[in-house]
C-alpha cells in the first residue's frame, strides 16, 4: 500500500512538472483539469492500470500545447505509450526518455523539437517510434539495432544527416521505414533487403548516392517504395518484376539510365509508377500495357524514343499519363515531344493516317425512377403489417430493375485509399465498431465516400468482411448502403461505401443537437421496411440482416434511410427458412428464439424492426435503465397505449 502511494505521488509530481513546462494551453485543458482536487488517473490524457493505479499511458495530442518536456518524465517508469503529437512543443527530447524501458509507443510528431534523438537502445519493448515533422538533427542513433520489436520508424521531414546505419538491418520486425525529407547521404545499405517484413520503404528527398541495392528487388511483400529526389545512379534490373505486391514505385528525380526492363509487366498490383526526371533511354516496353492496375504513370523528362505502345489502350483504370519531354514520335499526343501527332487540342499536328480514337470507357448504370401512387395518409404507430403491404407494391417495381441492371464495381486501390483518408488519419474517423473503423475519404476529383477498414488481426472481423462482400456484391436497393468497391489483401481488408452525410439514426434520436419530427421518423421507418422487404422477398436469395438497430440505419443528404452493416447477416438457400448460428447480435433487439436457441429467420429481423419502431417514436432504448425485471420496452409501450385507451 505504501509503495503504491509512493508511485502515485511520484507520478503526480512528474505530471505537475510537465504542466509547469507548458507555457501555452489555449483551451485550458491541462491548466483546469490537472489539479490536486482529483486523482491523476482521472486527469484528461492520463491512463492508469486498474490494479495498482500506475500511469501507463499519456496522451495529450492535438491540444495546441506549447512548452518543453522536462527530465522528470523519467519518473513515469511504467509508461507504455507516450503521445504528445500535433502540438507546439519545442526544445530537445530529454535523454531521460530512454530510461522508460516499458515504452512501446512514442508519438512526438508534428511539433518543433530540435537537437538529437536520445539514445534509444534501452527501449527494447518499443514497437513504434514517430518523430517526424520536427526540426531534429544529427544521426540516427547507432543503438537503434537493439529495438528488436520495432515495427514502425518515422523520422521524415526533419534535418537529420549522416549515412543510413546498417544497424537498421537488424530490425527483423520492421514494417514501415520512413526517412524521407532529411539530409542523409551515401549509399542505401545493401542489407535493407534482408528485412523481409518491410511493407513501406520511403527514402525520398535526401542526398543518397550510388545504385539501388539489388537486395531491394527481393522484398516481394513491399507495398510502397519511394527513392525519389536523390542522386541514385545505375539501371533498373529485370528483378524489378519481383515486386508483385507493390502498389507504388517512385524513382523520379535521380540519374537512372539505360532502358526500362520488359519484366515491369509483372507489377500487376502497381497503381502508381514514376520514373520522371532520369536518364532513361530506349523505347517504352509494350509490356507496360499488361500492368492492369495502373492509375498513374509518369515517364517525363527522360530520353525515351520510339512510339507510345498501343497496349496503353488496355489500361482501363489509367487516370494520369505523362510522357512529355522525351524523344517520342507517332500517335498519342503529349506536350514536349515535337514529333508526336494527335488531335488539335493537344497543340500537335494531325496524324496523317486515319487511326481510330480510343477513349477510356466508363460504364455508368442509371436506375429508373418510379412514381409510387396510393400514398397512405394515416398509419398507426404499430401497424407494421400495413407498412409492409403498402411498400411491397413499390418494391416489386423497383426490385425488377434491381435484379436486371448489371453493375460494374469501381476499382479503387489501397494507394488511393491512403491518399483519400490522409493515411487513415484520426481526423477522418467517423465511426468505430467491433470489427473495424469507418473513415471519411475525399478523392482527388472531390468525390466523398466512406471506407470501412476491418481489423485484419481479428478472425471474426475477417469473416465479417467475407460475409459483407458476399451479401452486398449483387444486391441493389435505394434503402441499402451502396457498395462502391472493395480493397483486400493478406494484411488489409476494406469496403468502400456510399458516404452518408447525416450519420446514423441513433445520433438523431439521442443527440441534443439533432431533432426529428414525427413525419421524418415515420418516413425513416418506412425506408427500413422497404429494405427488409427487399432482403426477405425481393432477391433470389433470402437474406436475414440479424443486427437491425438505429446505429445501423444511415441517413443520406435527403434523410433517406439506408440499412448498413451486414457483418453477421445470414443467407438462406432455396427451401431454407431457418438457420442456426452461434453469433449473437445486439442485446435488446434480439428475437427470443435467436437469443435462446441461435435460431435465425426473417422473423428475427421483423422483431428487431418492431423494437426499433418503438424506440424511434419513444426515444427509449430497449437497454434503458428504466427497463428492469419484467418491464421491457414492449411492455411499457403496450401499457401506455392501454392506459391511453382507458382514459378515452
């Protein structure tokens, strides 16, 4: 007990010293919250373990704080995670930080720290070290090789110098290595190719020389390779074709020479290729046309000759092509190549031969709009059957179209998702669930969509991804979430969905900033009924949603409801009306036979729908504290209606 009190006093002292070193707290968060009037474990940004009340995490990021880190930080000896990112901290990072040997995560990025990186060899548990976007100088510590558990090293956009130490090659768990936008010089260590766990390797905007090590082309699981804006020489070997999983290669603004190898055709996952501003010569390989995933290719400012291969016409996803300032001739016009011909709008002469023009084709699917007559003027609160009957007629017309219109999913790459979500930034996070997170994404063309990223470490999440893909790949209805695309490999699984600017129904029911009138609630419930009618009766396979609740009903800009989240949905084959499952949905919305016996049928969705109707009109959750013992939402509503009838 005395020992615990000692630790708490030591932690409190260290945090008060840190508070005293904060000279700017524009929102008054630290100033008003870190006081003697409350336990340090209740302070904003402080996390303690439940048993011994030791400080295990400190997160005061994104608070616009200014100040320095005091040496007394060493007293937080049980600290596992330290996050001071996206503030205005300055000064040096104290050497005492290296004494916190339990640290796994250090996030000090986007500040104004200067000086050298402390000796980090003692931090043997460290998994992620983020020091980018600061003013750090000096070399990478030679003791870096002791961090055997390190998976992410982010030092980009600093003023660091020296050579890249070969000690990095001892980090056999390293996944991300970002050293770009510094002043590193000398060759790229040959041994980097021994780190087979590497997925992202970014060394751009340094002063690196010599040739690209041959071992780099053996990193067959590499996804992101950027050596641009250096002084690398040599040539591209045939072995570049080994990078089958790579989605981005940027080797621009170097001094690479000779020709582009034909084996580049093996890069079938590549989305973006830039070899601009080099000394490449020879012709563009016809095999480039077999790089089926290409979205962007930049070969400008080289000495390439010959014509642009006709095979480029096969690159149906190509969005950006730049072959300017070469020695090219023939058709396919681009500025900077005097011998090229094409259509007048590219400011080049017309071609003499009568060549057909090939333009990228986009397949657009337009759904017809149907006018539904027979609008019901008055619908009772619990007349669920009447709602189904009324809108079944409407859906029969719409469903006929749904089943006939072929849809071509848009192809969206992992690289595009990274850009659109700003590397899955927390600022774009719009929701979290048991299977993953949902981010808002904005493409270069301004289109907005949602990206549902599944937890790749969870077997249940991977199963959920498979179920959603199976359910959503063919169905189409105005009251179901529209799936735009999917992106999947061994380490990453995501669905690209229609963005719903008005959030979910749960937010509109229980937030003080939002309000629904009676007709809006009724229309939303009708929309959900239409979606269920389609799932149960309007498609060739009977689909049971299994988890219908307000948070799974999304609202678009016109407040039209869309049923979402089919992660535990069940598909019933021909002749099947029930199915057993071990997967439970949300308590309060589960039908009795589902919760007790695991028996799934369309009746389960109808039961959940009934609960949601009552919740929508009463603003009472089925899990509300007032419902205890035999009193349930259903009993309460029924009793209220009976009392109303007796008064009348």
